[in-house]
C-alpha cells in the first residue's frame, strides 16, 4: 500500500472533530481574564452596578472563592485595612491593582500568584449550601398536627396551609351575628310563599 492510500488514524480524526466542535483541549479554549472576573464580581449582587468598580464585600467574596483569603496568612481584616487605605468605598481596576500590590507586599506574597488565583476561580457561586437533612427534630417541628394556639388555625386537617385566611381575621360579611348556629338554613322560597299567603 502506498502512503497516499493509508487512512487517517482515529486520533487524527478525533482531533479534527474536537477542533470543529470547538471542544478541543484546554490550551485552545479561552480562559476568563483577571479583568473579566473583576467586572463579574463587581456586578455580583448589585443590579445597578456597571462592573467598573468593586466594593470591599464583593472583593472579599472573590478572594475567599479564589482561596486568597485563607484566614491565616491573609484575612478579611487585612483586606479591609488595605482597601480602606485607598479612601474610597469602591475601587476601579487600576486602584484595585494598587490594593493587591500593597496587600501582597505587606503580607509577603506574590501579587502575580494572587491575580492568577483571582482569574481562575470562576464566576461567583454559592458554596457550602447542601441538601437539608430530614432528621427527627425537623419532622417533629414541621408536623402541623401538633401545632397549638394561633399556629393551629393556619393549617387545615390535612396539614395544608390556609394562606391569608389562616393569618388574618377576615370580617364576616354574611349578615349573621357571630356564633349564630343556623346560618344558611333559611329557605328563601318559603319566605316568598308566606308573604304571598298573607298579602
């Protein structure tokens, strides 16, 4: 067989397929930069923010997620001190770099390593929230059949909530006085026939 007639190896076909689909190896994929993560974390939790300035709270969240704040070498007290040195409640990207350089210099760490961690930590997420375990205590506290007083009035016999009717005293506009036992037993037709008889 000649060299021209040989089929391509499966690995070469697989590489071509990965490049076509855009799901190649990590070297070809674009990574999030430090500046992009800065904008993402600056906007986090503030719908009015344009991402140009970050506050201390969001900065600390970002640093905790990136494991820059470890509670030993760098703490939230340290970040608060060096953040407040710049005398502004929010910092732009240039001031934030100054803040990181000052923090790294005083804590004897590499600022490039801090920036690398901040760039590679991913978007803001909620960590540490797991599934709620159903324990005996939770079952006992959520059993509506054992509720007393006003809480008992908030649920029906099956345990389904009554909504607003269980939380507020709604006025009775039926025309009957409170405690009347024969409500809705009056027959309107007999009344009309009695009126016609006596008329």
